[in-house]
């Protein structure tokens, strides 16, 4: 127990209880086929490939009909499915944190990652872990906003150009101490929580911004699947050339 307290572990939590309504598909987007596997499989593989992540929990809806149709055996004992998902991402994360509580210490780091970000790389995870270190404020992967940002005032018309200086687009994983994130979400209005960092910010914490990557994209629309498959195929081709 002493060594556990001195050296907190890193674990991952993937909320995967959503329906992905914007994809206009018969399946939730985490189960749509991508390079011969479900989107979720690639996401879990990215996290499980990081040696410093001790375990991966995936949060499913209680009525999930698709998870058991696929083969997850490659992950072995490193993956645990929790059928306790809620009506929102924040509710699913909170339920997952509560379910994993008997298996983690309050000081352990939880990396919460979107189920629909299958192109995450081990290098990005390592960068997040190394940059946050032991900073209790935690941190998130994010990208500075490069495009000019417009605010719509209704009717599809621009009412304001928003200064982009200092603006970042949040990505995942988002990494926080288990006890701190659990408390933040337990006291939050979950319907107003857009990501884990926003819940932490509401407690007065200022998480670190860690440079992400444009390839760590989130699948939201059908065209995103095509781009993700291209990215994964390119990586596979480079790996085969290097190993050949």
C-alpha cells in the first residue's frame, strides 16, 4: 500500500454509452466499422498499447446490444467493461469513476478518452503523462485554434468575430486524479458539463494545456470515418515498411 501511495498508477476510462445520432447510422458510432474493426476497438487498442496505463475501463449503456458481438480478447485482463452508462457523457464518466473506485487509489490518475477518437497515438498519451507529472491540477490534450472564429446570432448570419488569441480546442485524453475528478463531477450540474476539465475548472482548478495533434480527431460525421481510415492505413503502411 505504501508504494501505491508513493507511485500513483495511470488508468484509462472510456465513456462509450452514446448513440452517435449525428452519424445517421443504424449503429452507435463507436461500433461502426473502421479498418475491419469497430471504432471502439481502435480506441481501446491505442490506450492499451501504452505500457504506463495499467488498466482500461469502458463504460457501456445498460442496454448495450453490440459490445458482446465483437472479439475483445486481444486486450485480455487489461480491459473491463462497465454497464453503467448514463444519459450523458458526464453521467457515464461519473458512473464509471464510482464503479472503478474499489480498484484504484484516490491519487491514481484517470485518463478519460472519447470512444470516438480512434487515431490516438501512444506518443500523445506519453506526452500528456510526462507534462502533467504530479501536478494535481491535471491536464488535457488540446490544440490552439488556428481558424478565425465567428459567432452566429441567428438566421445563419455573423454577429461577431471572436478573438482567437488564447483559445484552444479541447481533445482527449483528459487526465485527473481519481478522487478529485470524482468529487468535481459529483458536485456538478452534469447537463452543463462539456468535458472533465470544465468540471475541474468549476472547483477552481486550472488544468494544464498539453499540445495535442490534429490527427487525434473525433469521429462525428460520416466523412470522418473515411479520414480516420486513411490515417490508420498510413500508420500501418509505415510500420510494415519499418519492420520489413
